[in-house]
C-alpha cells in the first residue's frame, strides 16, 4: 500500500480538531448542495420543486444530492486523505497501517458516518424537531466513542479500520 506524501505523525487526532474540521466541511457541503440545486433548477427549466398546495420534490433529487456529497468525501479521502476542512487543521485520514485508505474503507466509513441520517425518515411520525434531535444524539454517540478509544477513533473509523492522524 502506498504511503502518504506528507509525514503523518503517530499521534491520533483529538476530537476537538476533528469536529472543527467537520464544521469547515459542512460549509463545503452546503456549497455543493446549492450548486447541485442550481444545476437541477436550470436542467428542469425552474420546475425542480413544484407547489401544488405543498412542495413536491422529484424522487431523484435527494439521492442525487447524497451521491454528489458522498463523492466529495470519498474522493477527498482517496486523493490525499484530506477534505478541504481537514487541511487547515492538519489532519489526514489513513488506513490502520498509516497508508492511504482503500476505496472500500472510504465507502464503509462514509456509510457508517451517515447512518444517523436514516433517522430523518422518522420525521413524519415523530415530527421534524424530535427527528433532528434524535439524529444529533446519534451523531454525538458516534463521536463520543473517540473520547474512550485509545487511538481516538470515532465509531465510523473503528468499523472502517481508518484513523485520523495529525500531520507533522
């Protein structure tokens, strides 16, 4: 397995640094979602979302958004081990051996990290507010694992056999 170009320290990434990088990435995700929305509006002649008494969103739109956002994360992890948000915080995703993550590891990490989003399907039954709080609690539990893991891995890193390490 190829090693990464920059020196990666053996020190695991602290949770606070990981969460700040995630905040940066949320801004990138917001921009991606907006661009995809604009392109879909242009492609549908401004008829992407219709209102016939309530909003009607095409069945293909949300999966398309998810696919594009997923592609951002997976391609970033595979090409250098860093998303845009990880760069200023000097952290990199590696495999357990310190090399680049594999495609399988990157996809598995993404799927496990995104699992709490499935809770959003409960919104019609629980209400949007309760569903959002439930999703947030699930993500907090995913990341809380990093507080007790000796290598500071979150749940998705444990499952995918990846680690976030500080550059140095």
